[in-house]
C-alpha cells in the first residue's frame, strides 16, 4: 500500500493534526495483507514536522516494522524530521531504493 502524505496537506505540522490524520487513515489499513509492504510517499509535502510525523509514522513503524518503507526525499524538512525520529526512537526507517 502506498500512502501519499500530500493527501493530508502540504504543511504537516502539529501533534494534534498528525493524530487526526492517523485516526482518519486507520480504517484504510485494514486492507493491508499480512505480507504487503507499506510505502510512505513525501512528494508534494512542503513542511513535515516531528510532532506530526511522530503521531503518524511512529504507530505505523510499531505496527508494520520491517514492512514499512519511506520513499526517498530531498526535502530538508522531511530529512531532518526522519533523522530526529530515528534518534529519539532508536529506530532506523527503511528507505526504498
């Protein structure tokens, strides 16, 4: 399953908005097969804050682990946020090649 974050807006900030996006998207996750990978796509996102990302990505990482992949991004906001989440959560997100 591919999740295009731009569907939630181009400015993804605040913990509350991340929590709301996660809750709104959660029913779609029931369609994911046991072997299916989940890909996060950042194209079209201008701002990606650590608080929004923590509410949206961290639960996905906990649920899908090594089946969660992030599409590569050159956006400094995305890169800094992913690095911060990895440092704080002591995890390493997988980047698709």
